[in-house]
């Protein structure tokens, strides 16, 4: 094919594809939060009637330690607390499925490298900030996890979005804040 025909074909294809996609609509979507961002933020955030950030972080530290987390960083001046806990992630169903696939592959004369969740690290980050023009603090917590497979490779990372987890944390934090405030 002559070079000018190739160029003409590329130009026509590009023009046709450009007509199908509105560049402005793509640009508007870049950097936009996911549609559920407001719901996630609402689940992760609570306000407390207090202005004592240090007491809030102390209460949160106690709650997280009770939940099995090891605190890795705490900074009262900036209102940040981070921690993690290690847990087994192996599930019998996952292992059985992979072994079954390996057996089927062997019977079919091929191979299958079985992989399943093995270990996980659950991280927590808590940020406490004063609410402007009020006598409240806002606490926002997020839980995420990293999962390694049976070969030791990092398998996946994900934000944990179970509402019960967040509700349990905030229920315990409310109790702990009350105990701290009343020196009980």
C-alpha cells in the first residue's frame, strides 16, 4: 500500500473515532470522585462534642488496640493515627477450588498454578480535625487491606467498605471518648 494511502487511512480512522468520543466529557470525568464517595465519606466520619484532640487520639488508640491493631504512628499536633494488624486470609473454599482446577488441568494434560489468599495486613488511618465555628471534632477513619497469595506475592489491595466495621469502631470510640472525658 502506498504511503499516502496509509496516512489517509490513519487520518480517516482517527477522525471517525474522534467523532464517537466527546473529549470534553472525558476531561470532565478525570479526577472526579466515584459516585459513592459521599456515602463512603459519611460511613467513615463522625462528629464528637469535644475540642480535645489529644484525648480523642488516646481514646482511638485504646479502641484500635482492643481491636487487635498495633499503632505505628500517632501525631497529636496534626491529629493523625495509623496502625495495622496481620491476619490469616486463607479460606478453605478458595484452596479447594484451586486444587480442583489443578486436578482438572492435569487430567486435561495441561498445568495450572494454584493461587489463593494466604495472609493479609489490615491498615487503619484515623484523622481528627476541629470543626470550624463549633465545639466539635470530626473523626474520619478508613480501613484497607493488602492480601498476599500462597506464593508470597502481593495479590491485591482494597478499601474495606463493610458498614458494620465502621459502626463497630465508632460505637467503641464513643464509649471510650465518654470514659476519657469523665476519667472513668
